[in-house]
C-alpha cells in the first residue's frame, strides 16, 4: 500500500498575495490558477464599477455601497477596506469554507486587507495554521510606472496616485512571509508555485498520525 499527503491532511491552504497596482500580480495569479486544478480564486466584493471584460461573480462580486455596508454589519467579511475611493472585502465563505473542503485558495488583497486578515486569523485554528502570505514587487519604480501607463485605462491623476500608494505599500514587504520580485512573469509564477508546494508539505500543518499509515 502506498501513501500520499491526503493521509496527513484533510484541509486546504490559503495563499494571501499582495502587491501594488502595476506589479503584474493579476497576470501571475491567473497563470498560477491555470496550472493548479485544486487552487481556487477567492472572489472579493467591491463597490467599484466593472472594467472592460470583467464578469460579475468571476472577477469580483460587484455590489452597491449600501449592500457592502450591510454585509459589514452582518460580519460577513474576513477583511475589508476602502481603496481608491471604493470598498473591497473578502468574504468568510470564500476562504474558510473552501479550506474545510480541502481546497486551496488564492486570496488577492492589498496591504490593508492582509493586515486585517492576519489579525482575524489569530486565534482561528484553521486560518492561523493554513494561511501563508506573499508580497509581489516590481523590479523598479520606473518599470512600475511604465506598466501603469501601458494599461491605458487610467488618467494621469490616477497613475500618479497609484505610484504614491505603491511607494507606501512597498514598505510593507517584510510584513509578509515571502517576497517575489516580478521581473519575468513565468519565473514569478514558478516561484509562487514553489511556495505552494513547500507550504503544503510543512509538517506543522499536517495532522499527526499514531503510526506510519502503510504496511
């Protein structure tokens, strides 16, 4: 009889990924999701308007400010924040429910959200034990600004604001467990995949067994 890691763990892992706008974080995460059938994207709620080609229920749950505030009152979020004059939040059902089903979850949130989620994880047996934190950074400020301008979706004032926010967010890189510099997308994806592999086989997240489970 052969064994695999399912003998030691029945829960999934949550990978919390942050990084300033323009780092290529979304592209890296999308490629990672394509390579992992058991990795599920945590869909956030937001009050901002959908961008071109974004789909409700796939990219975000696009809701009104009134509905968002009602969900806050009902304690439905693990974290939420106001960013660029809009609200964003991670639903508890998108993370903890999936972990309990043995699914891995990718949580794409900003620095504010990470800090809130990390605080919420303290004392929560599942989140505290099965969550890891990754920061994705650009190779330089010049490259970051170029990427933002190449989007051609934001006006000059928005680009400038995102650059100011990026300088603040980059100071938080060592609040995370892992740092990935996205100078080349496929390499960044490979590094992120390596983190998932390493975290999934850490002994401190595997269930103890009384004896070796094979004969």
